[in-house]
C-alpha cells in the first residue's frame, strides 16, 4: 500500500495529510456558495479557492485590496489553510488572459498558503499537437512562477499528461529546473470514468516524486479511497456542492442517492450534526444543509480510512468490501491493487 500520513507546514498552520480541500465558491450566485464549515468540522480547516475567479470579481477584489481578508470573506476561521489554484480550469476553453507573475501576485494578495501554478488543462477532444502545446505551456508557466516566488507559501507545480511517460518526464523536468514544494496533477476530471487510466497517471506521478502530491478535482466519495490507497497526499472536491444542487444525499462508504426517491423515513442514516437536527422533509428543501451533510460524508469517508490504518486493519480487505457494491469501481480497485503490488 502506498498510503502515507505526513505533516505539511504552511504559513497558517500545520496540516495532517492526507487531507481534502473543499472548493470554496464565494461571491458567485448565492446558491452556488459554499456554506461555512470550518467551525463545525475540526479536521477540515482547509479550503481551495479559484484565484482567477476572485481576481475577476471587481467588488470583492477591491474589498480584499482595501484590507478585508479572504478568510473573512469566506466566514472561515483566520487559521484556515487556503490552497489557491490558478483557475486554470477556465483555460480549458478560454484563452489564457493572465501571466504566471500576475496570478502569483494575486495568490499572495489572497494570503494563500499553497499556490498552484497557472496551467492549461488537456482535453481528449483536442488534437495531440494542441495537447502537447498545452503541456509545454503549463511547464513554462510553472517555471516562471518558480523564478518569481520567494515567499513562505508552498508552491505546487501543476502537471499534466494523458500518458504516464509524459507525467513522469514533466515532473522530472520541473524538479530539475525549478523549485517546488509539491506537484498537483490535473486534467484528470475529463477522463475520470476511465479509472484505469487515472490510476496509471496518478501512480506515475507518485513514483516520480517523494514530494507532496495533490490531485485536482477528484476528491469525491468514490475516488477518495482510491487516491488514499495510491498514496495521494491531498485532493479537492466540488462533489459535495454539485451533489447538493442535484438533491443528492451522499452516504459514506456507498455513494449518492437522490432524495426525491426517499420518502417516509423517520431518521436519516447519518449521525452528522446536520442529520441529527434536520428532518428529511427539511433537508430536501435546504440546499445549504444538504451541502454541509455531503461535506460531512466526504470527511467521514476519510476518517474511516484513517481509522482502518490506525487500527492496523488490512486496507486491501477493507477496500475489497468498500468497492464490492459496484462492478465498475470494483474493477478499478482491482486494477489499482495489481499496479500497486508491482510498484512496492
Ligand atoms: Zn449527515
């Protein structure tokens, strides 16, 4: 097993990894905003924000320049550890409208702890040459950020590749030419249903560097245990927000369930503070409450994995059970197991 626990020192505090960075939507249409959670969930003093999106919202940006803080804007505790990604996801379709230097300055203005370098995600629909060009651009942007960075924050190079060799070569090149505290693997969301591919790419990264490894965008209920098993140190997720928008109730160890199909139930199958206080009829109507429950579900999934490790349980047996309910993810886990066994 490649699972590992480490501590990550950041300007706003120490984080025990592996850890989830919930995506914080702030200042968008109010229904898309992430509700406050750092007071409620003690092991989730983390957040991921989109630097480009915040930079583009003039009124919010001016408030920040005038002395308000990003943690204050989020209603989060002052020692929340913030991972500011560049917002590169928007560059999948849009032209790059910024520079590595400008994003780095904005990330520092946000007082973020972890800075993700500007990147251009790949698409399977692109021609190979276009994807190749994007990979080179992301590498150049990362090195430019490394040249300009001299702060206390941690700098994570965003890495892309649709085959293991490209991922390996990229990380080696960045390691030899830049100065990074970790690597963040991207472009996996578009291929997320191809579990075996994702597993090969993640393992390629994990095999190439001992530094912190973050995986962008795949921190949902199904991927989380797989990524933990592969030794990923952190991940981020919007799954709890998206699921709530679709009135999906996440169940740790299982998956999502549309609440509209559940009627006439006295007690919910979860003992998080939300489910203790909120009857099903209310939860169905209260998107914020459902979002919070879903975040608890992701947290409990991670706690459960940690518990199994700490209790000395055989993790492969646990994951055999964890994935047995779904043929597709069970196959994915079997593939991961084979690849990991070859690796260790
Ligand atoms: Zn709950």
